[in-house]
């Protein structure tokens, strides 16, 4: 049943998100092309500037539209009129919720990926394809910054991105689920719940990072000054800790959503 | 005749207000049952509890011997009292959706009913009138070979001609061993098709009887008895 639910989630969301991502990527490619052929100062300079503005707005729109539409669709299909169909399907609550979570994660991750890819395309447009030695040097420096290989550093960044998407989407879904427990003013209640979740998460993670930071500062002081190895370790730990904290909060929000969907459904 | 629906001491409260109070009910298969009561009497609350859209404050509920969940939803075909489909979809897409999720969905029957009403499967739901949308929803619900059909106000807000179509569709498409629970306050329009009636008032069942028995014992129609019981 999860497969069928996912099929329809991706199909429905793809109608908006696929063209949106494709447009942002196309703008990045066009802008990179104008940069690559060096048109500054020529009559095409205006086009390049216009494309730059379009790209900036495109990236902003990509994230805002993706986040807002995912929230609206979750609310409509879970707690709005379409919830009558969703919750009378012969599917367990966990499958229904998982289909929403997996689809949201996938589309948010794609938006982040498109953003990264577009930045790489623009870098290529500005400085052209790097030769093998430059590329190897970049790989080594990238890995060293996190005290690991380039592949390890990339995995670390991807883990942070996935955790961020999971945490953010689950926070919004949990807030909307808490909001539907109220008999009236559900949207304001959901916004209020979102603010409370955000403040609690920030307070707990700030306290955690403060303690972790102090610990690391002690480690650094014990070394002979701030070495590259020590800062690399610090970078790696910070990324790992961020991914872990965001994932844990995402799990807490998921449990809240699951309990409300399974035990407290309230389609008045 | 096997029991298709059994409620024991079922209650539902919203905030401080009790919408349904200690309802105990047992419905057998193969009947058309009217769930009758004025607005706000608790009809829709009971229906939503049966479909798992609300969680009871107290009591238990079995559909076909199963607690409300995947198994009960597999055998229950539900028509809500409002539009509940994605209006941006084409009719054929909605039919595919039902066909994918409900093993008892009869696609050919759905297309046949659409054709009789000259509703084009390529048309999007949002382009249709309110009445046509309601007919599409009814077609989808009645195209399932379910054991329990629950129709919440299927004839409210439609013209008399459409009412006839809706009632004919219900009568000519339900499975003979299935039970239909129809909620309405428009008694006279559906009285002739009912086998049994349940009167619900202020969240409590005040009468559960066969239509023949009501006529024999009271010497009046269900509509007349309803007006008497629910007199303002």
C-alpha cells in the first residue's frame, strides 16, 4: 500500500515541482553560458544581469514554493476535505504518514540538490572546466577541511542536508497535526505550535552546542595553538552533531504526527 | 443474517459538548437503513466514527467483526456530505485511484454510469457543476462491491430530478447482501426505499425499527412519525 500511496504523492507533487526545478536549472545554465562566452560590456550584458536576478529569485521561489506547497498539501490531504478520502483508504496510518514524509523529503532534497548543482554550473561558467591537477587539489582540500576524504566530506554534507529536510518537514507536519486537535482556529493553532516547536528546538540545540563547543575549546587549548587538524575535527564534529540533533528532533516530530494521526484524528 | 455494524456504548464529545452519547446499535447485512434526525442530531458524528475519521471518547465499534481500521475500510464504501476529491484531477484519474486502492472497485461499472450521464472521463472535476460533482462522487462510491455503504446526506442540496437519479443509482448498484446506511433529514424522498430506520436526537438513538413495523404499530408513515418525534 505504501508503494501506491507514494506513486500518487510523487505524481501530484511532481506536476508543480518538476517544472519548477527544471526552470531554476535552465536559468542557471543560461546564466552560466552568458558568463562563459564573456559577454560583459556587450549588448548581452543586460541579458546576463537579468538572468542573475532571475536566478536569485528563482532559487528563493524554489525553496519557498516547495516548503509552502508541501505544507498546504499535507494539511489538505490529511486534515482538510481530501482527508476524508485519505483516511478511508484501506491503509494503515503509518503508511499514509510515511508516504507524505518520504515525498516531502525527496522534493526538499531535490531542491537543495538543484541549488548545489546550479552553483557548480555557475562556477564552471566563470572559471571553465578545471584541469585534473586543480580538481585533485580541490578534492584534497575539501576532504582536509573536515579531516576526512573528499567522499567522506560529501557524505557528511549530504547527511546534514537530509537531516535538515527531515527536521524541517516534520516540524511543519507536527505543527499542522497539533493544530487539527483544536475545534476552531486550527491554522493559528498550528502556527503557534510551530513557533513553540522551533523555540524549544533552538533552546535545546543551542545549549547542546554550547556545551560541545566548550569541550572542543578545551581540546584546542591543550594543543599547541589552533592546528589544521584541530579545526578539521571541529568542523566534522559540528556537522555530525548538527545532523544528529536535527535527525533526533525530526524523529520526535514524526512520533507526534503518528500518535495524532492514529489515535487523535479529528476531522470534524 | 450476519451483523455488519455493532456499536457498544459509543460516545463522542467535542470540547465540552457531547455530540453522541452512549449509543449502542447493531445492524444486520442486506438492509437499507435510514439514519434520520434533524441537523446537529449526531448523524454525521456517528458516520465519521464508523469510518475512522473521528476517534470515540468512549465505547467500541466493530464493522464486519473488525475494529475500525484497514479491514473495516476495505469493506466500507463511504460518501461524505461534502466534496472530498482533488478537483484538479480528471475523472479517469480519480477512477484509476479508486481502482488502485479498492480491490472491490468495478471500473467498468463506473465508466458505464458515467456514460449514461454523458460525463466525459477526460473532464476535470473542477470544471463541473456542484450537482455533477456529487453524481461523480456517488458513482465512485456505488461502483465498489462493498459490504457496507454509508451515504451521508446523498440527496441534500440537489434538485428533485437529481434526487431520483441518485436513489435509482443506489438501488440499482448496491450488492444485495450489502447494507446501506443513508443519513438524511429529507424523509419523504427516501421513505419508499428504506427497510429500517434509526431516529437520532441530541446524540442518542430514540428509535430503531423496521419501516413496516412503524406503519403497522403507529398507522402512519415514517415521515409523519419523524415530524411528530422531532416537533420543534
